[in-house]
C-alpha cells in the first residue's frame, strides 16, 4: 500500500503546502481522503487520473478538507471518467453534496449539452454517511472509520487502512483523543495532524488570544503529538496539516522526537510512503 500526501497545509494559503488531501493506493485500488484546495493539481503531478479513483473518504466537513469537491468532479469528467463517484463521509455529507451539485446545475446542464461527451456518470455522486464506527471494503482495501474529537465539529473521523497485514492510520483533524490511541494501536504508519505551538501569534483584532485558544483547542499540539504517537506504539509517525504552514522544521523534529522516542517524518506535498 502506498500513501501519497497531496496537500499538507491548512486553511491558510501556501503554494508549497496545498489544502489537506491524501491518496491511499495499491496496485488495484485508489482512495482519496479529503479534497482540499489544489487536490486536482497535485493528483496530476502525482500522475493519478481522477477517472480512476475508486472512492472519496471525507474526515469531516471543514471547508479546507472539501473546498475542491466540485473541481474534483468536473475534472474527473474532463479526464474521461465513465463511472459514478462513491463518497463516504460524516453526517451532513449528503446535504453538502446535494447543495453543491445544485449550485452548479445550470452551468453543468449547459456544459453537458455543449460538450456532447459519451458519459455523464462522473456527475452521479453516491454518498454513504458514516455511523459511529464501521468497516468498508473497497477492492483489496479495508477501511475502518472511527470518531475523533474535533469539537465543536460534531462529526469528525479518523481512518485505518488495512492491506496485506499492513496498517495505515490517518488521524483526521483532532485534538488528542482516546479513540485514535485505541484504533491506532501498533499501526505501521500514523499520519497525524499538528498545530505548532510558538509559531503562531496574535495579529491585531483578527487573531486574538481567544482565536488562538479556540483553534488550538481542537487540534493536537506539537508538544503533545509525540506523546500520542508513543501511546499508539506506531512504527512511523508522519506529520501533516501543519498550522502554520511555515515553521522551524528542526525545532519541530526535536520537540516531537523527545516525546516519541523516534524521529517523525515531516510531511511534504507529493511525498510518497510505501507501507
Ligand atoms: Zn478541521
Ligand atoms: Zn483542517
């Protein structure tokens, strides 16, 4: 199984770190996890056609994770996709997809009529909403989903991908939570979000102490993520979803290594990890 980091950023724009998105693939299957800003450009760079993606899994419905959804759909049609999309996401995904498809309906109708392509299946989006916990099999991959704690976001999930006795855990956006430590046990690779303390400061009235406090409160701090990883006893820790997107790498590695006992991998857009 291979993990490709497509976007390792956060809502702040950074041309080196695009919006959150990851691809999990094997020889037989490819699953996209989230579709943040720039996802289709990164897929193109990674030489993965949107026509061949088996399913899209959404960790939660924060805009940085789903903002390029329509771009993904339309771009897949332009990449000659002839199959419908399967989307798995939290409660609210059906409503989100319906509203978005409705927003673009007039434009789409005109385009379909004008372009006269063989298939319009790419616009057929089948949504399955998660329960609290479950397992889904897609070709040779088994995906286990479990709730994480990203409150006040009500529905947020982490994922385990299983393939040939290997396990990949994706934290999604979360503060330290028991479920992640439970389901992430002995994982081969833990891909975890991080909020880097001391690298983000108040900015006039637009980023107050209260703003910082609230944002920090639903993420996992750099001074904590190594401890979480240690509890999971993961083989490798890969960090992503960097808030902020630019920071002192050496300092972050040192802080996390102290807690984890091993050196973490600092994720970068288009980094590939074989598991
Ligand atoms: Zn979030
Ligand atoms: Zn996020």
